């Protein structure tokens, strides 16, 4: 990821610190910051990325096909 993402949370009047932390973590999850970090932690060859993507697509299609057969 080349651009940086800033997540800011401003506490409201009389808002507990636990609530502010919860808001912050929710925003971080929504922006997928941690997922991107973990994904980019190690270099993955483009061919490996394609293989992983094809495997995931095949699993999804198999699940859909199985679901349609049971109906």
C-alpha cells in the first residue's frame, strides 16, 4: 500500500476511554489496516497470488454448486 491511512477518533464530552478505544479499533478494522499490514509482511510472488486466488474461487464455486444441488 503506497498511501498512508490516518484514523482519528475524537472523544465526546463525558465519553469513557474504553468507548473511544472501541471506536478506534472499529475504524481500523473498517479500513482493513491490520489485514493489509499482515498481507504485505512477506513478499508473495505474483504466480503464488494467482494460484491462491484461483483456489479460493474454485472453493467458492464448489460451495455454491453444492448448495444448489441440495435445493
